[in-house]
C-alpha cells in the first residue's frame, strides 16, 4: 500500500494549545516528504490518517507557528466538504491569527473558493497593508499567469515542534489542493524544508503574486533561486517560446556513467504525471531520445491526463528499438471509489550535468501551457530524498498495475 511509507516519516502529535483541540494526527515532518494514500480508506466520510497525511502536514505546520510569526499561503482550490478536513485547515489558520500570527493568504478566484474566502475574509480582512489578510487573483486570470493561479505552497517564518526544536524559514510545497477529492481520490505528496535562500525566493514570489493581481498578466515572469545547493525553486509562468525548463533538465542528462566505485551504470528517469498536453510535447520527445541512448524511462500517469498526441509520442519506439515503460493509473479500488495520481514528480538518478547526485523535481506545475498558470516547482538533490520518492513510486506503480 502506498501509505505504508508514512510509518517511517510521521511522528505523534505534540500537545495541543488549549484553545484549539487537535484530532489524532502527525507531528509535521521537517526536511522531508509525506505522501497520502487515497485508497487506504473509505471513498467519503471520515478519512484515515493515510488519506489525510498531506493535509495533516499542513495543519501541523500551522499549529506549530508561534505568536508574532508569519504564515504566507497560496492555494488554487480550497473548498470545504463532508469530511470536514479542509475546514480544519481554515480553523487552524484562524486560530493562528487569533494567537498573534500574521496570516496572509492568496487564493485563485475560482467560484469554488468563495465560501472559504468569505469566512477567511470575515476574520482576516482583505487589506494587504495589514498584518493579516486574504485576497483573490482577478476573475478569469491568475495573479501573474493568463488563466489561473495553480499554487499550493505555504511559508512559515518559524515553527516550533513538540520536542522544542525550532525551524526557521520553512517552505511547504505540495501537489495537493484542499478539497475532499484530494483526500479520497488522488495520490499527492508534499515536501517541507527549512532553507533561508529558497524561503526568501518563495517570499519574493508570494509578494509578486500579490502585486501581480493588480497589474496586467506577465506570461514571461519565470525565474529561479540560485543553483548549486540542495534546493532550488522555479517560479512560473514562463513565455512559451523561451524554452521548456524540463526539456533543459533532460538535455543535461547523460545515459551512461560510472558510479563512485567505477561501475558502469545507466541513468534512470521516472515520472508521475497528472496532466501532459501538446504544449509540452518536447518533453516527451526528449524522453524518447534519452531512451534511445539507453536511459531507463518509467512513467506512471493519470489515464486521460495525457493528450493523445503526447501519448503517441511516448509510445514511440526509440532509435535503439527500446520503448518507455508506461503505466496508466486511474482505477477503482472499490465500487464507486476511483483513484488517480495528481502528483507532478520527476526523478533522475545518474549522470546530470557534471555530477551523479540524484534529483527530485516536484511542486504544483503540470506539463501544460507554460504561460497560463502561476506555479512553483522545487528541485531537491540527494540520495536519501530520491530513495524516499523512489519507494513511493514503486508502491504507486504496483497499486496502479494491481
């Protein structure tokens, strides 16, 4: 079961503040990933801990933020449902505000968000010159991108865990929106890190989202934090004609290399794909090229999430006669309980540029039009993180095949 890996990642809750009772959930994970398992429980009603793992990570971080600190939060879909879990996120944000935390929220302007927006606005207000506020991007546009704001991140100036450990400059980046569908029907993950450079980059991006909603859209906005360290953030939209960042990543891959012991190896590339359109078909073409150079390419994708022209490209036989391993994944785990991947993950394990350090790319960004949405993407370097995602990938692929 995909949720099995949670056991090694999640720890018991800290004692709660008296003003805000806590359901049984997990102490937030720092500098690591959490994964939900929508199949590990019912199709509606009360979700299990495995189903709500990503939500509980966010709730735990909010509750661990002490007075006189700051939370900045951007979300595409935020809608309460019968489970009551999205409401617990709202409750936690409002409780943080009540204890003296500055809570600043940017939501996409989809009608789905209106009830949550109205509740938050009644408590926080919408003056962005105040300490706390909630705003929405413009109608039928993103804050910066042309169509919508697809963000799913939260920033915390300081969190204090149950054991007293303090972490500053904390970034929570997820693939999950905050509605019941993301509990019961889709595989998602979240990564939480404490890094001043990346945190400052996300803060700049958050400020740009707030400023951008008052200006014309800027489809050529794209920028990144500095490279050369464990974490690097990418911020979209990006002008379609300026080159695809993921294509650029793949062009830095070499398929044959020697490991630290001098043993000949092949580079492995694995992806979990939610949406992949013809606007990003160059990624598919690069994957076929690399398979022709003997890279191993393994793709788990949401059935009907890949446009036919892209799927046709991925189905091609590479120059060396080999093919990609493609695993479609939308299935019923029980009558009326359909699940599918919603994560947006790419992993490389092998030769990249001038090193052989494994990498994980994750975040809110699908392989869709580069100019249309506000999105954030996180690159993480390191064997330990890669292998955590790899274990999850194997479990997910096995669940999809079963």
